[in-house]
């Protein structure tokens, strides 16, 4: 018996010693940026864990700058000017008229676009319509931030027509407290009242992350946990990431969208949700598309996947031909295709005449 206990203690001690050695190695490697270990994704999940974005801010100085600037209410926004106080993305020659009927297109980088401004979806729509279209997309925004921006800016226009753009992965961003910097997080209390956590912000990103640094009790422990989750996700056929906090994401996003629909109806503002997809979602399934289809059964929606599927079927071209190399954002040809489709759907829905 003593011999067995001794072997167990020896084995346990050896494992603990190995764990400590590996932990020390990882901490040194991360501290001195060795071996590519300053990679947030090997320790945490970008779709559900704040620490991923905190470590990315620290390790890679990640932020949307220089395209975005600090904003105390939203976390970050495109730069504002005296003539453009609401940080609208304008192509050359575009102006803003607050009195006339105007389509306000809200969303994330999919709406903002990573192309030149004149090739963005709102700008392409503007060229097709007599009604002006303004681009209020912001890089990295989630559904909650998009709604807050709508509430803030739509009242500035006398006759707004609202498009609420949602990339499927915006649903994940809603539960995060930080991404390109600290961000407001929309949630609903037990009485169903909308609340906003975190904002307003009084620190720039570098100041905030210095006061709220990422903390890991164990790099090796997180590495093991993360890779165990990734293996499980691969076995389950999850093509994109480890899918966690899904029910939480569904609940809060449904509440935000329902709240947005009620708010715009109360104000007499016509609104449609516009659903966008990454390149990978033409070949792989997740919970996001079925969830949004369910939401769209009770709200006015424009599903842009249809436009791309029809283009692929009619032209024989692969869907990748309409995307940038990142596989997430459309290229100018894809933006034009989707812009034409949204315009045709808006006409059918009589959102514009």
C-alpha cells in the first residue's frame, strides 16, 4: 500500500512539476513574443470571451484606428466633422440633407465596407435611387451598438427610412464588453426594460486596457481548455468556432431586434432588417442563420443570401468571386450585386417609391 501511495505521489508531483515548467515557458514566450504564442485564439474564443479581445489589444495593439476614433458613448466611431457630426461615411461629392426623405443604412463593417467609400453598398444604392442613402456602418459593431446608433441618429432626420444591417456574426458581438475597445453592452432587466452596461467611457483605449488588463490564472490551463473545446467543436461539425453562450445570444439579440422594431414603429419610421453572410456560410451551417430566419418571420427582412445564390446559379461563378480575400466582406462587385437586390426588395416592400 505504501508503495502504491508513493508512486501516486511521485506521479502527481511529476505532473505538477511539468505543468509548472510549461506554464513558466508559456509566460516567458508570451512576455518576449517568442514562437508566435501571442495569438489570442489559442487561449480564448473571439465569439464569446472578452479576454480574447483584451489580449489582442495588448499583444497586437489591435484597434480600428486610423479609420475609427474614440467615442464616449459607442466606444468608437468614424471621425466626425463640423459638417458631418454623426460620423456618416461619405463618398466624394455626397452631402447630407436632414429635411428630405433619406435612407439611413446602419450596420457594421459590411455596411461601412472595406472598399473605397463609393463602392460600399449604401453608396451603390444611392447611385440607383432618387432618395439619398447615407452610410452609418461602423467597423466592429454588434447588434446592440447598431441599435444604439440608430436611436441616437435617426431622430436627426425628418423623414428617415431605416435599414438595420446585421451580419450573422454581429449576433456574437452583442454579449461582449470589449472588442476594438471597451463597448456598450445592451441587455434587458427582469422587467424587460432595456439597459446599457459600461458606457459612457472616459478613457481612450490604451488607458482603458492599462486599467483593465487581461488576466489568466494559467496560460497552460487556458491552452488546454481551449484546444479541448476546439476538438469537441470539430467533432460536432462546427465549422466556424466553438459555439458557446448560444441561448444567451439568441435571447438578447431577439429582444434587441424586437425592441428596435417597436421603437421605430412608435416613431413612424419604416424599417427593414438586412441580413448579411460571410463566405463560409454558403457551405457551412450554424445556429445564426436559422435564428435570423425565425426573427424575420415577425419582422420585415431583406435576405441578401438570395441575391448571391441567384448570381452564382445564373453566372456559374463561385460565390468567392464576390468576396474579398478575408472571406467576410464583399468586394465591389459583390457590393453592387447586393445593392441592386436591396433596392429591388425595398421597392417591393414599398419602403421607397
